[in-house]
C-alpha cells in the first residue's frame, strides 16, 4: 500500500498530510498568512515522527503545483524536491484547481451531480482569479486560466449547467456572476487532503515529475510590489 506525503502551499493555507490509498492518515494545517516557510517543515517533521516514518518509507512526495501564490508555491515545491532527493523517491505534482475540484466532488458523493460543473477559484488580486471547470467526474472541461470576472463570465456554461463556484477567489465574484444557475459554496480552500485521490491516480500511472527540472505552475509572471518611500508617494 503506497504511502504519500502531501504538501499544499498554493494559497494562504499551509497544509501537510500523510496518506495512503485509503485516504488521509493524519494532517496538520495553518491558516495564518505568510507562515509557510515557518511551519511547513515543522509540520512534516511532526507528522513523520507521529507516524513513525522516515523519508525512505514514503513511496512519493506529492505537491500542489499551482496556480496560486508565487511565494507559497516556491516554498512547497522546493521542500518537496529536497525530500525527494533525500529519499530518492518520486515527485508527483497536482494542479491545485484539480485537487480542489476532487475534494469538492468527494464531499458531494451522495448527491446527483450529473448536470453540475465545478469551478474552483483562487484569488489572483483585484477582480482576477485563477480558475478552471470540471465535470462531476473531476475531468477538466475548460483549461486553467487567469481571468478578470465580469457579468458575462461563464454565461455559455451557466445556460446549460448548474455551476458550483468555490475557493477564496469565488467570494469576490458572488456579486458579479448573478445567473440563477450559479451556486456559491463558502469555506472550501486548498488542502493536502484533496491531493490524495489525484495523487493515487498519478502514482498508479507512474506520472512522475523530473525532480531536477520541475517548476511550479505559476500561470502568471511574478510582479513585485513597488516599495513606497516616505515623502516620494
């Protein structure tokens, strides 16, 4: 039975889990912003000790590859790479939006979602979000995008389907997407727990990354803020 270490740092949530093919064994999460560099290795060390595991006991390290926070992704991927090198084990990278959709759909397992589409959204500042669309089986039906949301966004999909919007980017879109087929669900954030199902599928297919050359899926170029100097604003 494969054992995974799953790392999710694409948003303000820092989440680490130990899992096998039956699901999450144990998990630690922090919602404190900008804490990733401080807590991710602490969480990993704690989980490994609690479960009496060493890096060599892992069958793969799984990381959320983005899109999302530039800094968060860089921290998560560099941590995952270090562990893979140390244990000589595979690296599995999962699209963050795909994992969110997987977690959302799993939570609705007792409902008929045949006519539903699922749209995870990650805040990308201002009225822009990272998003994608998935069917009720978790298959991506519209590719990952960074886009500015307006009243016409997703119209062609909303005319034919119920579309479930969730994630921290959906909050600011609630007042803009006013179609009656739009459903907004709160408090669904990226989690290491959501990586488990797609990670198992990737593991069975031996869909591994090249650890040396793998880079996060930033989607957009990093834009640093311009520091303000007092008296020169």
